[in-house]
C-alpha cells in the first residue's frame, strides 16, 4: 500500500509555458523524492506594452509517493 501526496507550485519562465512547468518540477525534485506526476492547473503570463509575452507562469500540482516509516 502507498500514499501519494500532492503539492501545488507555480513555475515561471521567460521562454515558454512548457519551460515554466519544467522549472517547477525541476526545482521540486531538488527536495522532494519519488515524484510520479504533474498536472497543469492554469497558464498565466505578463504582457509588455508592445503586446509581447514577457514571462510565462504555470500553476501545477506535483504528486509524489510518501515514504513509509522504517
């Protein structure tokens, strides 16, 4: 039997929404073990006065297996 925990994060990138998701997962993986999946909840971004997207944000949920006590 296993237990899965889900945490919510916001990744940010100046390149793309996909990169924002990858950034969130990559940063989470530095301190969270056993990541099994990611779900994108929302895409947002900032727009310049010229109408260009200047930054991309992705609200994500990351799931990971909770390690049992020894």
